[in-house]
């Protein structure tokens, strides 16, 4: 059955609801919100409906259904639990050419009440023709999560200035481009940030066809560590607005597939041993596209402001007069640890977390190793594979226990995730023996042992399986009789 989609203006019109139970109560609430004059026919009413009748918000038709209840009404909803009675109401309504909905009975209904996404004055109705209303509910949930909450205020703003818009753009194609500009440009963005007066000023300025073109802008978006499901809703909205997307090499194809189809994509990835885009070149590309009036998304793995050079890019753009905002992402330490079953903090093991980058030896040499070697804390180390020996040696030399647990998480949150567990003294050799490759996050501290019991995603590497291939001084089974400095020399 194909339905004709229709939005009805019921303001001030009499509508009949037959039934006084909880279903009728929900239908009455929606009708009152639409401005209908509601009559409820039933021998008994739930207390909430009885209160509404007593207050005069609805009219109560007391007793069993009578065809006269249909006099002058424009719409009928049968909401009783008696199918025979519902069928009688529907037949009487059809005989009078009045549209009738029988709740949960599409065969008796002449119209369906859709699942609704409310972004007033924008309303979206979803219907399965009564075939599977629960699926309509799931579609509504999806739309609720993806539809920008600011779209309602944008529609209201456009409505308020509709006459001025029509007068300024009598040509329909030009008017359509103007509305597209409101949606894709700064007006919606200002409403999104609750800057309503500035949004209205931007609309009025755009009505002046002699006004200078609106400058472009940049938003830094965190894509998360790999699993596309960890991209935030705000991030997804920005990807669907972007004219240009400058993305890291580690942003996977599944995330890029969610971007606006006609957006220009530029890979500006940086990866050890591979192609490298200098930061200065990235800065210039962002500036160039923004100054050309484009909406630019700088898409970064993890979070833009956690070892992502997002702060450098923001400063560069701001100092060159380009607007720049941020959509945070789920950083790798949080996500990868969670997917490995590791709580970064735990009352019995760690009261603090330190996020470190071990991208190069120079950066490691600036760290306070004595503080990092302290107990009852978790170290989460980004980009540390190439410096594992140096990192391990410094921690051992500054007093961190050789049997401190570690977890090395390769390709965290992705289907090919692997977790290598062991003790700190064995870290470099085990990582080499098991050929752990970037991207990998290192977690050091007692909480790492919890992966043994709590892991729920990906594979756990059997560290002992290749222990024979590794230097004995780094094997968990090695009977350590050396001081940390001697062990490091080995």
C-alpha cells in the first residue's frame, strides 16, 4: 500500500479521539500541540485526560460510541482496545468521508500517523504504511542523531525574512542558491553556536547582493582512532558540509566514505618511513582554500588537540585572519585502551594518567623521567614504536619496576587489532619478535593486566609463543638477577 504523504493544518479544527486509555492520551497530546480542538469519547478517562477535560482543554463525550460524535469533525482516531468498536468507528467515518486512523490496525485506517522528527518549524514524518512501525521508529532515531539541531532555528529565521528573500531574489534559481548559502554558510554555523543575533545579521547582509563574498573558514575535526563508529555526530555533520577535506593518512576509507561526495579530498598524511607532507605545506593549503571562500575540514585521527598539531594550525589560521573552530574526537589513548579492555584509571592501581608522545628521541629527552617512573599511574604513549628501547631504558634507569605490566595495542579499534601483553623489561624484544607495527599505542602500568580478563575486541598476542626468538634478557620467564642498568646494557 502506497500512502500519499500529507501534513495537516488542524489548528482550530474539531478532531475526535475514541478511547480514554494511555494510547488515547498520547494521541490527544500530539493533537493539542498541533492546535486541534479535541473531543474524547469514552465511558472512562485516565486521570490525566480527566484533568484536561475538567480544565476545558478537551471536551469529554461520555458513554459508548455514537455516530453523532462525528458531527463536524475533520479527523478521527480510534484508540480503543476493542477491534469491533474500532471497525465501527472507521466505517462510520468512511461513510462521512472523514479520514480515520485506527491505532495499530492499518487495514482499518485511512491515514497513518508517522514517526516524527521535530525540528520546529521543520517536521519530518516517517511511515512504513503501517507495515512495521518499529522500523519507522529506528529510522527516526537515525535522523534524530544526524540532523543538525540548528536546522529548526534556521528555518524559523528564513521564515521570518521570507518576503525580503523573495523580493531580493525573484528568480527561483537565484533564490535556491541563496537558501543553499544559508544552509552551507556561516548563518547555520552561527545558529549552531547559539549566536542568533549575528546569524540574523549575516542573513540580512547576504540579502544585499553588493555585499562582499563571505570568507571561507576551517574546522578541525577529530576522526577518532580508526573505528568509523567513533566519529562524533558533530564531526559527521562537518564532513557533510565540507567543500575541501585535508585528511591524515591514518584516517581510514570507512570514515572518508561518510564525507560529502563532491568534496575535494587531499591526503596530507604523515607516517614514519612513508610519504611526508610538511606542516608548513599543510598550513598553506588550509589558508589557500579558506581564502578562496571554501568551507575546509581538517580531518585528523584521534583528537586534533592531542598530539595532532591542531593548536599550531589554529594559531596559524587565526593570525592570518581565518576563522577556525574545533570538533573534538575520541583520542587514541581512551579508545584503544577501552577496546583492549583496559581502564586507564582504577581505584586500586592508578589515580592518574599521563599522555606522552615518543615520536623522536629529542622529544623523549625533554621528559621528567623520575616523575614518569612513579607508581600508581598509567602512562599512555603515542607514536612510540621506534623509541621503545630508549623509553624502556629510561623508565628502568629511573626506578620503574622491571615487572611493570605493559600492553601494546596495534591498530586499536580496527578489525585487525592486536594486543601484546608483557612486562616492561621485555617490551622492546617482544614488540620486535611479534613484529608490532604502527599505528600502536603503548599502555604502561598495573591497569594493563586487566586486558587479560576484560578484553572484548580483537586478538590477544601470546607473548610466550615467540619468546624463544627474543633476547632472554627481555623474556618474562627470564630469572632477572641483574640491576636495571645491567639489564638495560643487555
